[in-house]
C-alpha cells in the first residue's frame, strides 16, 4: 500500500489491525521517502484513533505542532515519533541493515 493514495474506508479498516499498520509503516520507511512515511503515520493515526485531534489528546502534544511535524516539510523529533507511535500501539525498533553481498 502506498501512503500517497488517499485513505479510503477499506484501507482505514485494514490499518486498525496493529500488525497491518506496522507493515504499512515499515514498507513506507523502506522506500526512504520520509514524506511518505509521515503521510502513512497520519493514515495510521486516523484509522486507529480517529484523527489528529485524538492523537493530540493521547500524546499530549499540541495539535498544530503535530500537523507541522508530520507535514511534507516537517522534521519531527525522535521523541515526537515515539509518542505518536506509542499512541497507535506501535514502537520504533532497530534492525541490522543487510548489505548486498559482492562476489
């Protein structure tokens, strides 16, 4: 699923599942486009919490600050991302990056 595609009701239903939401976010991160990741994160928040107002209340972060941080040009701090992910029932993880083997 691409985050560039608008959030419709069937995608919203799918993203209510934490496993599918995690895969959706992981896929957007693998593409390396942070703008797409932030859009995907907004989709997940909308599906799982009902939107930015609920996300603001749950994270105790100012709604306008969340909009700025998750905008195309926004640059969210790590603690902001951690709070947002926690609010939707997810967390940040670190994995080994596997480099292609050279012959």
